[in-house]
């Protein structure tokens, strides 16, 4: 099997935004409410943050539990990692995810402002200022034969799409409108020239968009 | 997470049969054509028997690749293992799957005719004459904290449903009629009293039925 660069469970609004405007420490998705945007995933049995034994095991759960399936590394943009911009004032910030980040693999954070790698539980964060192709090469090496997940946000996914490096992409379109924010697309049809696309409505109200390279 | 007993990728005809009549060495599914019944899975990139790098990565592929996800053991009926009936004449028969069976875990074959365990590659076949609850206990122990897959056929799945031991079930209903054979159900609605059910049509023509315990 070839090793893939995969977007998994990335969620956008009906109008194509992956996050709202005005990201801040208290608002990691800007004016968007992540509980609303991600409610389809939060309702599943496989949601990593779930603390009870409930949750649905229907269609949405297949996507939620595929998140880590055969993944050996993640690439993310700096704005997924941190609300800060520009040079780091210090290295106290260690991501949004507490002592047990849900990645469980090496994570490559793309930033012009390098800082030392650090490890939380079984996730190690590296900081890299390479272009998408170079970062993908680093992540592939770290993934030891498994696939690499492209974690977002929307701007980072766009960069990898522009460089034609994405192999498969699962985007859940949530039934909310944001009006403004960080845009993934005007329409998923933009990608049909390069990708097969299956559109699968879920009983939960989201619509799963499954892309794979032609 | 609790450990589940899961039916994965079990395929039946529109009229509810998991296999046709007259299973024989040359016809493991009796008068049913497994290539037709299973064509939805065979077209995916993750189909275990695929030898090229093609195949779809749409909805059906999510189900195909979930086959082994967090599975630590399989339980199957004797008729899935072998076309023979009654006492073993010898122990030459080692299953339909050649030197590299697609299970990669311990497999428990339910039969009244015991024989010694044997190993092919990373799959070990055990033979057991316990009732469903006892076999599930054996398989759980072998699965070392992972889930157990209930592999079929239809008669074996019915036995575990009757004993109320199945936690989740994915059944793909294929757009073919068989008229007779080994029946899983008259209608999936039979199970709605005990299970949630989501019905998800796939662009390939099959309809995925996702059950999980209420």
C-alpha cells in the first residue's frame, strides 16, 4: 500500500469556513462555536474526548474512529497549535490539548518561528519552517511507513492542495453558517477536476465529503 | 472503552441471504457468486486481496478498511471455514484463504468436531464446541483488550443475535436477489427493537446497514 497524505474529519460550515474570525485563547475557532461545528463528532462513541461509555456507533462513528487508523504523523499549521502570532514570547504554550493530546504520534507544526521540540505523553511536537513538500517529507520519515494526517486549519490544507500533495480528504460540512472566517473553499466542486468526490449525508445533519485523487 | 463483539462487512442479498444453496469446494457461497455479492468491497482500495494500487477511497472504503481496526480475534462458523460436513476425514483442509489468511489474529471456528489448532502466517485457527457465550469468552481472552469480530456466516450471526451477544453490526445489502440460501433476516426491521439502525446508501449500489445496541 502506498503511504497517503490524508485530511480526516476536517469540519467546515455550510458556507465553507473551517473557523470563524478572531481566534483567541478563549476562542480557538474565533467567533465559531466548536461544539456546534463539531457536534457530529462529539456525539459519537469514538470521540477521543468522550469520558462516558455512550455515543452513537452509526455512520459518523466510522469517520470518528478512522481518525488514527494507520496514521503515523500529523502536520498542522501554527494557528491550529496556538492563538499567538509572530515570535514566541516564551515556550510556555504547549497546545490546546492538555497533558494527553489526541494525536499519539509525532506532530509537525508549520511556523516561521522555530522552537525546540517537546513531548506530552506519546505526542511529540516538532516545529518546522519548510515548504509543504519538505514538511511532508519530514512527516513521512517520522511516520515509519504509515500515512500522514494533514490536520488543518483551512489555510494549511489550501497550501497542500495548491501544491497538489493531498491524496485523500474527508470534510464534514456542518449545517451552520459562519458568514466569515478562515475559508477552505467557495464550493467543493472546485476540487472535482483533480479528485473523485462522494457526498454522503449523515442522519446527524452533517454531509460527509470524500475526496480521493484521480 | 468497552470491548465489543462486532459484525463487519457482512454482505447479504436484497432478499436477506448471506450465501446461496449448495456450498461446495468450488462454490464457497453455493449458487451465489461471491464476486457479485462482494463487488462493493472488491472495488475499494483497502480490499485485502487487492494486488494493484487502484481502487476507490469513497464511502465503501471506510467500511473495508475498518475490517481490522481494533480487532483482536475472530469467531466464525464451521461453514465459513470449510465446505465439509460431519467428522473430519483428515486435517488437510486449512481454510479457503491460502498461506496468508486475511485475519491476522486468533480465529475461533465453532464446530462439534474438534481438531488441533494450527497457524498460517500470523493467523491461528482454534476449534471449539462451546455455546456462543463460552466461545465469546475464549475469543475475548485471546483478543487482549481489543474487540472481537463475528465473521459469519448468517447462521452463526443469528445464533449470537439470539443469545443477545452482538454489540454492533455492519451489514451491506447488495443489489442482487438470491431466492434461497442461508438467511440472515427477512427484514432488517426485525432488529429495531434491540438496536439503533442507520441505513446509508452508497454510490456503488449497496446499502450499508449500521446497527448498535440500544
